[in-house]
C-alpha cells in the first residue's frame, strides 16, 4: 500500500504505546498485515507482517545460537583431540553409551 493510501487511526507519543495498540489489535484478530507504525521525522516505516507466537519467536532466536554453539563445539573437540591425542569422545550422561572417533569420523 502506498503512503498516500494510508489512513491514520490513532497517534501515540512514545513508540511503546503504539506497539501496545498493535498488540491489542492483534489480540482482537485484526489482520496485522494491514497495520503500519509510522514515525514522524524518521526515514523508517515499521510494517507489521503478521502475528508470531511465543514458540516461533523463541525458536527464531534460539536456533542460530544453537547452530553456532554446535559448530564451535565440534571445532573445539577436534582441536582438543589433535592436541591431547585422544581422538575418541564419549558422553558423561548416565545411560548414554556411545563413542565418537574424530580420526575416522564415525561412531565406535
């Protein structure tokens, strides 16, 4: 929708009040993709694209961090195996009974 086609339905001084109003509209099942928060004197328009639930928001924040941790964990384990001379690792968790060999890159 173009800027000329927008209709002002409310004005708020702090942005937090505008965000609360959008949250309220979303709770009332108003189609969020039709809402925009426009700041005066700014060069940015925040377009609401829809509602995101708690689970999706948590996953979208946690997934990149978990991936980076996994990559650095593998890197650190490989360096440790090379420096110490112990290429096989196993978990300390009770009931876990597997081992990984970094030389052969296989479960042993």
